[in-house]
C-alpha cells in the first residue's frame, strides 16, 4: 500500500498491485486494473518511487504479518496445527499427521 494525495488534498492509500499505468495530462492520472482512474498531486516519478520502496520493504522482510512480530515465530495454532486441551501439538496443517 502506498500513501498518495488526491487533487482535493485528501489522503489516499492505494493498493500498489492494482496500478496498471500512470500518465500525465498535466495532472498525474493512475489507471487501475479495475478500470478506475485516480488523479493525484504526486508526480509520476514519485508514485513509482513509492511503489518501488513499498516492494523493496516487502522483499527485504521489513513488512511482516502484524500478528507475528519481527524475530518471533508463529505460536502453536497460528500455523494451522491442531492443539489439544493441554496445549500440546497433535497435528499439523492440512494433512493432520501427528508431530514428532
């Protein structure tokens, strides 16, 4: 997600994966894969910079799942494993094989 500003100066958070093209008319017009068009204050170079920065953060591991803080692994149950009443792992994920 990237933060942009509409022409009326209202903030906008855009899913960068939906961007199909960016053009200057002289305003910056972002065409989305949904067919919607957005007009923003930022120049096209800035929009591209923000998309690249967002993707770099994802690929470098900076943006992690909010439920799993950096440096910690998922606790039992968050990974699809089955937990018995005593908190012991008795199965894992889709195939329900027991863990050893």
